[in-house]
C-alpha cells in the first residue's frame, strides 16, 4: 500500500544512536506516528519493538516503515515480544521505552457512579500498574552499564495536572503515572525520564471524548476545538518530542507540555 509521509518526518542531523526502542500502543494514533518518526532517528541495526493489542495493524505499520525508508535504515522492526537476552540487543548503546498505551475509560459518568472497585482496578491495571511493571522489567533486563543510555518516556496529559469533570479515571491514571515516573527519576539518576503531554490530538480518543463526555461544557469545548481546527496532528506533536529526545537537555522527571516548548 502507498505510504503518505507528512513534512514533519525529516532526515535528522542528530540521531538517537543504535537503540532498542520499545513503543507501547503503537498500532494507531500517536503511537503509530511516533514509530514512524523514530524509525528515521535510529542508527542501523537498531531494534524497534512495536507493542499493541492488534497484530494486523502492527504488521501493517511494520510494512509502512520498511516501505517508507526502502530498508535503507537497516532497522530490525519487531511486532512480537523480543528475546531481551539476544546478543544483538544487549549490544545496544541506547534503550528507549515510550509508554504510550492508554485508554480513556468511561467518560460518560461522574465520579460518584464508580462504586465497583473491580471496574476501577481494571482501568488502573492497564493504565498504571501495567506501565510500572513493564518499565521495571525492561530496566531490570538492561541494568546500568558504561556506554548505555537509558531513556523512559511517559506520554502524559494536561489531565495529570488539571481535573476534567467526568474524566475521573483518565485524570487519576495520568496523575498517578506522572508521579510514578517522578519517583523513578529520583531513584534512578542515570535513567533519563520524561513525561510529555502532547496536547489535544486529532485521534480516535479525541473523537470518543467529543461524543461521550458526560460533562456538557467539556464536550462542547472539544467539539469547538475540532470544528475550528484547533486540534493538533500527531505528526506536529511528535516532532516536538523527537526534538526533546535528540537535544536531551530536559530535567529528568520533568512534565513538559507541547505548548510550553
């Protein structure tokens, strides 16, 4: 299939080295865009691991990356769990984990309706517990060593800082993840930790927010942003994250927003 490349994907002067890059939630939306943008920032023989629940979409993304660059960047693109003990992976000079996978949760209800702890725990398991366990497991598999740069990115949100009525699950999950990664930055000073809020993106999640948010004012606000063309493209926001990673001069543990950069 023909691959459309937007102008935000460029050939960089700098790169992220020979890296093992893991992206969760990579099959669509912002995760898919990040995979495409990162693929041109990695040195040959890097490994790009794409993690998501939809195998068919992941395989299509892999084909798109190969088609996009004609195989010239010599990337090892994997859509299944990689063996982290393999020799070619252990020789990487950069480990980059991007925790992008997340769900909006049920935004059609207010906080007082969430009386079932099983329902709440199910949401937090995917959006908080899963991110912590994956990050811990990856960093344990790649302990600190000379010559290895380790970077962890948490895709955050304004909702980590500001309450949105009828978004109690999403706001709670994002706030918890931000604090979780701030603690990681304190505990592991050699790990570069960043929480990046990409801004209001034109994605399926934003569509769900416009249609389902119980808070009428919030729903109207999102609808107005959409109709007035104020939503950001994934490519535009992803380009700022790529610059942050390349410049590598942010304070570890920081929460940085698209509009602050």
